[in-house]
C-alpha cells in the first residue's frame, strides 16, 4: 500500500470540510463535501470531450449548473489553504536547497528554477480574444512557476495573457520587485533565455558569446540543471489534465 504523505494526511483530516463555501441557508442541502471533491477532481483531471460538464451531470445525476457550482466550491476551498502548501523557502530551506544544487551541479547560491508555461484555452475568448493569442499560435494564459530541486512548486503567479512574454510577466511579480524579501545575498534562480539577466535571475549566454567554448559548457550545465522545472510543468499538467486545454 502506498505511503500517504503528511500533506495528504492533513487534507484527509478535513481542512476544507468546514469552509464557509459549503454552508447555505437553503432547505436543499448540498451534497457531502467528499462527493463535491470527487466531482471536481475528476473534472479537473480530464481534458477535451472527457471534461464535458454534461458528462459529469449525467454521471452524477446532477444539473449542469450544479456541477459547475461544486467545482467552484472545491477550487475556492483549496485556494483558501493554498498558502500553507505553496510557500517560499525560509532561510534554512534555502541553504539546504543551495547546498544540494551546488553538490549536484556546481551552481553555488541557486535556490530554484524559474519558467513560464501556457495554460491553453480551447476557444478564443469572446472579449479581446486577440490578446490571448501567443507566439505558439494558440489562445492561452501565462503562468510563472518556481520550483526547488525536489520539484516542489515554491511560487506561482497566474493571470497574464498569452501574448505577454515570460520576462514581462515575471517583472510584475514580488520576486522581481521585492528582491530583498525573497533573496539573500548571492541567492538566485536559474532561468532560460526568455528572461532578463539580473543578480537574482541567471540565464544562458546568448549569441555570439554562446559560441565560446566555456560559455557553451556553462549553458549546457544550466540547461541540464533547470530541466527540473520542465519536469514540474509536465507533472502538474499531467495530474490536472484540464490545464492542457481549458474548455471555457
């Protein structure tokens, strides 16, 4: 039997059960929270036609609006405790992360990896749809993520439109604008060439400097190390299939 993580044990104890979103004054009581959770997680874990609201309505014997409402309830409840799980590392954790990364790849002072990823929209938004259109020729939202070497998400920033570059989106975040709050001296993140090189964001060399032998080696080591954030993107979207193409 698989070992239940401490995080899952906490969720199992009912951290969302008493959220006010599950209370109402109507005589028609809501379904139990565990059923709402089951409906929402199955819906969030599906993509394409499998994510059809009508399918879940028929499967659970509910109205379409009720399926949507239960999904919103669960997202609201989980968001209310999100800061307990997605946390920027404290000083001790940053030192431990830095030590592990230095030992594995030589990047002294690195405390994580930064990347942007698309959350693709199935349809063009009806209002100002063109500003969601990105360089990959699809409508999307842009998400900024930071993970550590153990592939835990440590920071997430949502809401930017697909046409916005990763660098621009990152410049709006507290990590960029409140550096002293998140980084100690000589601490930094590894990022790809889509970001601006700063004291807290280390990026690959660009051409023509990238052709120099030692710089080529540096770029290879950086890419090999920061591939972990690419893995996180895949794990995240693999668990929540809806993020690969949101039907809205």
